[in-house]
């Protein structure tokens, strides 16, 4: 697999044109299983074949149980400068319910271990909106992250995917279903608690202290092109989107033949406009109607303004100089608002 990843990095070197690489992100699975030497080899191959910014943000997603002392010490010798640690919860019973590999003690000790090694740029994941999570536990989870001086938090509502064990248990009455009202209340608690602690809510699911936004994710929401390497990886260059085959053996076999195993979708103007609506509305920077006018046409701006009237009246969105942003109330309905103002093909 490592050999195939290295080969694809080289095969894809022209995908982004001359775009300078500002961020490198090891995610989409459990990249912390890689050795420090393997990670460094991958990064070195990227720097050899692409122009990489000197201050590039290089993030490693990690499970807490992978961050044992020797591993952290070895990672300190690589170019990794940011960690995304999948904490989810600091409660033992909740982690067992989620079937997580780590325990509550490892959740806390992994963060301290990374901090003690000199890494300051850390984000943690927290999950809310599941039956075991009473409000006092949720507030304690949030407060724990604040007390540990973690500068960035990504937080998501628990979702039930079809054809999973959890979906089956809920259908059979063995588990309680998710509660939308609970999720909304706990998101509001998260927003208010972190705001009081000085965090900025810069995207629906992401909060950061000033100057600690994720550059990688921010570029994604701003529509910057990106290249994904490996099985199931997605790429986007502004005009097309492509995604690699998800089957590992098929991926390796194709790369060995110097073929990129990807399906390609050419994005229409409507595709690109609706994607901009969806991603921009989720952010602190908002949806710029002047950009839509410039890039897509004034006829779309008129339709969007008409569709926004109801949401402005309900105080779900505000319009400041033709930049549309969500209010705190509106953040609870982000997907609905976006879908209501999506553009139709006018031709």
C-alpha cells in the first residue's frame, strides 16, 4: 500500500497544475497506524514532486490508543505539525457504546502526551446527540477540552448510517433512536460554552481560538482545489471531481500498471454554484452574492435573494453588504436553508 501511495503521488503531480501545496492531511481511516518513517517518506515524496509552502500545515489524524510514548517521540522527528485526535468522549461508558478502541484514560493521556512533546496545534473530535449523553456529561466533555488548552474542536452530531449494527439495533428496539431535539440543544450548548471561552465558531462543526483555524478545512470550504491520494480519496480542481476506487487490491493493481483508478465527474455550472452555496453558508465568511454574480450570473443572484426572504424574516440568516451568513438560530437549519436556495438550471 505504501508503495502504491508513493507511486500515485508521482502519477498525480500535474493534477493541481502549479498550485503551491499549503496543507497536507493524513486522514480517511487510521493513518496513525503508519510508522513515523513511513509518514516521513510520504511527506518527502510530496515535497520532492510538488512545490510545498515552507509553513505548510501537516496534519495527522490519530486514534488516542496509537499515540503511545515511543510513537509520539518518533513523530516529533517528522514534519507533522498538527494532530487531529479522535477523542469523541471522555466517558468510559460512552466510548464502549460507540465501540471505540480507546478508553477514557487514553483519551486524556494521549492529548497530554502530544502536548508534552511540544505539539501545540491540536484539534479533537467530540460527538453529541446520542442517548447516553446527558447534558451534564456533554458540558463536562466540552469543559475538559477547554481546560486542557486545546485550540481547536471539531464536533458532530451522532448519525445512524444504513446497514450498520446501530441501525439494526434501533430498528429492533434494542437501542434508543437519535433525538433531533437533543442534538439541537447540545449544539446550542456547545456554541455558547465555547464562545464564552473565546472560541470562534468559524464553520458549523468547527471552533477555534483566534489564529488557530484549520487551514486545510478552510481551503476546502473556500473552494480551493485539492488532491486526494489513496483508495476512496477524492480530488477537486475547480472544474472536475474525481474519486479513487475503494477496493484496496484493485487500487494497488491499477497503480502498479501506472493507471489512476478514478472515476471523473465534470461539474456543470449549476453543480459548482450549488456546491459554493452549500460550503460557504456553513462558514463565518458566508455566501458572497457579488461572487455569485461575477462567477455565475446575475440571474442566479435574483433567485437566491427571493428564496432568502423567508429566512431573513425568521432571523435565520443576515445580509450584510450582500454577504449572507447564518445566525446562531440559523446554524441549526443550515442544510435546509442551503437546499431551499439551491439553483435550478435556467436553460
